[in-house]
C-alpha cells in the first residue's frame, strides 16, 4: 500500500512547531554556548576560544554583584519553600477530605493569591513588615511571599490526588488495627508519594526563579533572579552567561532527581504489590 501524502496543513504545523521550539530554546542554547567563551571572549558571537574560565570567575570576588551569595540564598530558600509546600499542601489536602467551617472561605483566600498581581503582594508584604518594625529578609518576608505563589498550586494538586484516592486502602488498614499515624505513614504517603514529589518540584522551581514576589520582600540581600536583573546593565563579561548556565543545570538536576525518586517509588510500590500477591498465593 502506498503511504498517504502529507497535507499542506501538516507541513505548516510542523514549521510552526519548529519555530516555536527554536523561539523557546534558542536563547537558552545561545547563552549556554557563550558561557564557554575563552578568557578574552565577549558577550556575542563569534566565540573567542573555548574554556571554563567564566565559571571559575563566578565564585571569585566580584567588583559588582554577589553571584555566590545570591545563588546560595535562592537555593536555600527554594529548598525550604519546597519542604513547606509539600507539608502544608499535604496537611490541607487531608483536612479538606472532610467538611469543616469556613472551608470555602479559606480555599478562595488561598487561591486568590494567584489572581492578585505579584507586585501588589510583594509590595503589601514589604509595607506590612515596615509598619510592624520588622526587618525584611529572604528567610522571613521573602519566604512568605514565595509561599503565596507555591501553596495554591500545591493545594490544587492535592485536591486532584485525593479526589481519585481509593479510601478502601485506609479502611483495610484500620480494620487490621492501624493507628491514624500508621495509616498516613504506611498507606497514604507511599501511594501518593510520586505526586508529593511533583508538588515539591513545583515548589522548588517556582521559588528558585521567582522575581516579582521577591522584588520588595527579601530585604537588602538579593536572591539570584534579582541579582541577575541588576547585573544586566553592569556586567559586560560572559560571567553572566556562566551564571545562567549554572542555574539551568541546577534546575535540570532537580528535575532529574525528582524523576529518579518517582521511578524508585513506583518500582518499590510494584515490588510490594508483587510480594503481597505472592503471599496471598
């Protein structure tokens, strides 16, 4: 049989998709390539040699900016926000499995932070700390601002997870004498473990590169997005590109670790299911 000819619409869509991919990843690829400029390289093509020189410059004392400090601050804050997002979202998801007073009001107040412009939220948090006489910092006001961004996503994901969760597993565990804590630890968390990893990944990535909600809430010590923004007008070397490559590598590393954990949890769950089936036989 002859293969059917491709329609013009197919080729048009292929071209549009190719242009979209180029538009999406082209600038990132260009920055990664330029970050490997030689010691005498500049900010544009053609490249003047190939080296890791500018990556070494990242962690040296800079005349302008603080690459190392801002990177470590953003990394620490993203990790803490990730943990808090998972814990609070899981707790909220468990709480919303049963009706309680003001459940609707709490839900809408939480989700409203997705609708309110980010600049207004960071402005409000900054003003509140100023009026209360408190010092704004990445570990206080900044972290609170980021949680207003990550928690709604985590809560919505947990709602979707528990809407399709089979409660018969919990009932079987209780019939066997398990306590509520044992049900949570040995039944619920192992089943929804991959989804919790996804919530954590959301929390980390949303916090790590957040700019608007950090602008007026982290105090005098910048996070990495703020530092990069401030340096776009002062840094005239490929050091900035090296920093972009490093942050991209960290993001992909976190994604890779998350997928590895999900695969390990799925493999462990299948193994336990297989062992249980053999035991019944």
